[in-house]
């Protein structure tokens, strides 16, 4: 299905990602008609942590996810308008890093 993305939204580029403890991964977030201060970003479950990394050359905001210990966690991106998306993060000892791209959209 093709969806027109208008102003007032965020688009998160990763649906899920698997990595081993101690490894990191950057999730890109495209802002449309909103600013970064209107986005709340946090992790669900202590097996992962997330912090703002900076802006990529393509304009996406980058968030660094760190795998702390085995488990399943989520990087949550919520907007001031009440929309949110979650990227599932699987932390597995010895895992080869891999993920599933996506275009997760939330109203901003």
C-alpha cells in the first residue's frame, strides 16, 4: 500500500533489529512538519539504551541504540500529537547483526 506522507509526521527507518550485547545500531528518523523537540525517544526494557547521535547528511535524525544485555526491548518514538512507533530490538549473545527496514509512520 502506498501512503502519502504529509507534514506533521515522523518516519522511522527500522522495523526491527537484532544484535549482540555491547553492539550498537543507528535508527534514522525523518521529521515532516515538526521539530526534534516535539519527539520523545526512550527505550522500553533495560536490555537496550538509546540516545540522540546527530543529523545525517540526508537530513534524518539519528538515534544510537546500544545492546546492554540479552532480551527484547523497544526503541519508542512518540510525538506531541500522541502518535508513536516502536522499533523492536532483539539482543542475543553471539548474534550476527541484522534487521528489517521499514517506514514506520506516526502523526506528529
